[in-house]
C-alpha cells in the first residue's frame, strides 16, 4: 500500500533561486488552487505579480484532495438556511454554479489537459433518520431551479442525483494554469513567507530571507500563519479526512457524498475508486494513527479488498459554514475556509480577490466578507475555544508510547525509528504553543489545535507554523 496521494504529476526539478525583486504590485502567498488561479485572473491586469510558495506549486492541500467539482456539498444549503436565511443559501448555490462555469471555461479556453470530465453527482444517506435531510436539500435545490432525480441503490436509504458536476486531476489543472501564466508572473517555489509588515501605504513581505515591498498582499496559503488581522483560528476549525483508493470496476461513473455524521464520499479515477471517510474535527479523536487504521478497515469492509493508496488531508471550516474571502485590512486579502469544497471555492475566492485588487465590484464580496460578524459565528467561536482547550489537555496527557526527558524544564520526546535511530524534539508547536501529538502512521508530529505538521526531526511540513520545532536536543 502506498501511503501517499493518488495524484502524481511529473514536476521538473527547479533551480532554487531567491527572490530578485525588491518590490511588486501584488504579492501572492501560496500556490495551491487559490493562489495559482488568482495569478491567472490577474495576468492581464498590467500589475507586477509575484507568487511565493514554501514548497512546490500545487503540493499543499490541493495535492491531496479528491477533486470533485460540485455544487452538491452534503447538506450545505439547509445548514446555510438555518445559520442565515434562504437568500444566503441561494447566493451560495449561485456562487458555486458560477465557480464551476469559470473553472470549466478556463480549462476550455486554455485547453488544459487535466482530465476534466462531466460526471453526475449523488447525495445520499444510509441512515433512516436522515431521509428528511435529503428531502430538504432536494426541496431547496428545486427552489433554486435544479431538477434533482431520485437515485436508487439497495445499499442506501435515500438519494438524489444531479448533473453539471465534474471531476478532474487537480495537479494537472494547477500545473496547466501555471503554464498559461508565461513569464509575466514571477513564481518562487521553496520560498517560505514568514511575516507581513504594514507600512504607510504598502506592506513589507518577508519571504525567503528577503523583504519585498508590495502594494497588495493576497494570503492564499490555506491557513494564515498570523492571528491578527483576521483572527482566523477563532473563526474556524480544522477537519481531517482519510482517503483510501483501490482498483474497482464500475458500470456507470458518478461521484457521491452523504449527509450523515460519518462522512462517506466517493469518486472514480481511471479504474480506481477514491473513498473519503472517517472525518473528524482535528481537536477530537487525536489518536491520528488509529484513525488511519480505522479508515483502512472501513475501506476493506465496503470493497472487500485492502486499499492501494491511503492518505489523509485536512481542510478549514468556518464556524458559520461560509468561506472567508476578501479584505482583512487595507490592501491585504485572504481566501480560506472552503469546508472541503475548495475546487469551486478556491476558484471563486481567486476571482473575488482579483476583482477587489483591481478595484472592481464582485457580486459575492459581501457574502464572504471575512470580517463579518453574526451570532452563529460568535457562539461557535466561543465554543471552539473549549475544543482547543480539550485538545490541549488531551495532548498533554497523551503519552504517544514514546520516551520522554525533561531538560531545564522543557520536555522532549524521543522516537526510535525502524532503523533504531533516535529522533528527539520538544513537544511544543511554535505557532501558538499547543502540545504536539505523535502520528505513528505517518511518523509526524501534528498540532491538534491548528493543524501544523512536522517531521520526526521537527522540520516544518505544513503550516500555519512558519518555523520548525524549536529547542531540538
Ligand atoms: C480529504 C479531502 C478531500 C477533499 N476533496 C475535495 C473535493 O472533492 N472537492 C473539492 O472541491 N474540495 C475538496 N477538498 C478541499 C480542497 O482540497 C481544499 O479546500 C483546497 O485544495 C485548498 O486549496 P488552497 O489553495 O486554499 O490551499 P493549498 O492547496 O494548501 O495551497 C496553499 C499553498 O500555500 C503554501 N504555503 C503555506 N504556507 C506558506 C507560507 N508561509 N509561505 C509560502 N507558502 C505557503 C503551501 O505550500 C501550499 O502550496 C478536500 C479536502 C480534503 C481534506
């Protein structure tokens, strides 16, 4: 079994260059689907654009997605109707349809070979008690003007099917878009951004050890590495999911997602089935290694064979279920919290930021305003603090089956790998000082509060931390 994402894309080895520019009009931080699409939308804007990614383009969360492009997203429409009202639910629907149109038009116009394919989408439940959720989602979709049809299958209790939904290869898409940018936009890979300093009418961005002056800064790095402005850790939580994939014969191809508490989501890619399941809040079920094992067991139970690929991924969810997209300070923009639907929301976020940077009105800027306040967001943000606290306490008492030593009041964990090499790190995440949890399955140190991940030697894999684990012995 391969413990890595199913998506592979041959990337040429890059000569590591450091940023030459001293200033730019727009500085884009992060080249996942959001950052690269933002660069695309701005490419004819006559603005000087620079994009820096701490790794390779497309190799963040976008590389471990299941890449279903859909406006059916679990029971999102009834959630938004409940959290806000019918109009917000409808606006969200419209924005998702617009994002699908935008994405497919770009693929078409630029002739991007990313295996984009129209595939029907099924929303289903396997639980009697959730039939009502399917009916409610169907009713809302009909009010929006869709015509969902009943989907029958002996393994489910209730289901509906819609069309105009797609699947693609996310890395082929991102790299295809990158090629359309030509040389007009400077892209720097392996370039970590560590700070954004506000000056009078510009920002100083610290990237790859240099300071670059920028008029506009777009934070498209998934989880921002700063707390202020935006206060994103308080407005959001992180959801982790496990994807298992293996060979599977199917007569009619479709994608699926359920409305039940335990996620089940399916898509096909060539002769593979990708099964996404066992979702949980990062702050709960912190036995990350065990969760992996459980997801593989579930895959075996459903498909009577062990998976060929097994990988996990995490995405950000806002406490009121709407993405956070737009300005968080003068000329400082952010796009995040796609609640595991970033193929549409990443493109949408990029288009909103591009319009705002160009001073154009966008129909969705009010809907997604990251500075919004509402009662649902406020209450859930408050409750979210207890989830962080719970994770903090659980991880302090979790012994990880490792040896520990305390030197000058600092506790270090000692991990012995399969070759009997010892790896020692301190247990504190540099981001907001949460205790780290050992993820046996991937041999990583994971922060149960905000999702930063580190290697067994403390090197940074994934932010929001912008540093390696400090005080290594
Ligand atoms: C299991 C799973 C399945 C999913 N399936 C689907 C699906 O079927 N359909 C769908 O629509 N969505 C899906 N999603 C959601 C989707 O994958 C994400 O929402 C989306 O990929 C996020 O894109 P992004 O551009 O915001 O982030 P990323 O792809 O993570 O891009 C951010 C980039 O910023 C870089 N970066 C980070 N910090 C810094 C820094 N300090 N300096 C410089 N660069 C930095 C990173 O290296 C990275 O390349 C899924 C999510 C999960 C967890």
